[in-house]
C-alpha cells in the first residue's frame, strides 16, 4: 500500500512538473559573475537550480553521514566484543564457595 502511495505521489509530481514546463517555456537570460551569460527556458533554469541545490545539500550532509556510519561501526564492534566476553564468561565452570 505504501509503495502504491509513493507511485501515485511521483506521478502527480511528474505531471505538475510537465505542465509547469509547458506553461513556462519562455526564454530567460541568466547573467552570472565573471561575464557568464546563458539563455534558456525558465523551466530548465529552475530544474537546474533545484538539481544544484540538491547536490550541495547532499555534499554538505555527507560528512555527517560518514561520521555517523563510523560511530555505528565502532559501536557494533564493541557490542560484538562484549558479547564474546559474555560468552566466554558463561563457558567458565561455576565454583561453589562454602
């Protein structure tokens, strides 16, 4: 059911994007620093801007993700070591002290 919902949402977003592109097909001049000049449809510039924003966001969050994965790997190694120690202690014979 969840997968069907995601497919429906994806189709709706795709449809909205296509209609937006058709309704905003006029050319726009983009002037940037150092004399960079580009003439393209508004929808293309907006999609490109969105893609660049997503890429920058991904790169910024990548450091935190790598750090979290390292901590998780370290914690898993520690858990494995503690489990091994518990198993070793369980295998020791019990001595009765009277």
